[in-house]
């Protein structure tokens, strides 16, 4: 579980805030820079919490609603911190017909999260993707850069135990 008083999982540090201020200052006064600023800020912080969105809005002199609209429109941006390990579950047609839904359901049950969420300890984030280009090997799951093919739900616990 994330703690409230320290700068651990899900907390923005002063160093990160200073880097975001530098990014904003670099782009201040230039037209059409919102997406670039948000992208660079997310690279620094890992996600775009409200306090970072407020900094961007005030720094670029644009409404917070415009910043929030962009952040929530593009899949590139995240409002929640990402876990140390990213799980991607393919639900493209080939994977789906071979049991991807069962894989996703087991992961949700075992991790206690739904797709597009992060475990409370910050260990795993999970997303659903539509194709990984391995249709003949479905169902397919990727954890970070590791690909697991022809998966059955009973293998998931063993796979997840490999990741600290």
C-alpha cells in the first residue's frame, strides 16, 4: 500500500516537480506545445497526476480543462502511476478465441486489479492490447519485454512469481 508521508509509489518528488518546471519554461510562449510538454512531464514523473496538470496549465497559461481533456483523450497519457512491471494481455481476435478472456479474468482475480490499473504495491500495471503480432501463438501475454505464448490460466501464478 502506498504511504502518505513519503515520496514512494505514486508521490511526486520536489526533484520531479523542478524538472517539470524546467520543461514548461523551455516551451513557454510557443504555440501548440501542450502534448509535447505533457509527454516530457510524464517521462519525468511516470504519469500525470492533477498537481502536474495544474503546473502545466498555469505554466502554459491555458485552462486546466484543456490539459485534462488532452490527458484523458490520448492513450499515451496516464492519470495513474505505472507499476514496476507492465503486463499486456492480447485480446485480438486470434488470442480471444483461444482463451484470452480467461487469462485476463485470472490476472484480474490474482492481482486484485482490472485492466488499466496498478496494484496497490506498485508492482504490476495491466493493460489490454488488440494485437502483439503473434496471432499463431495465442493467447499471448507480455510482461515487460518477456512474451508468454499459448498460455493457460494455471501458468500465470508461476510466471508472475518471476518478477520482484
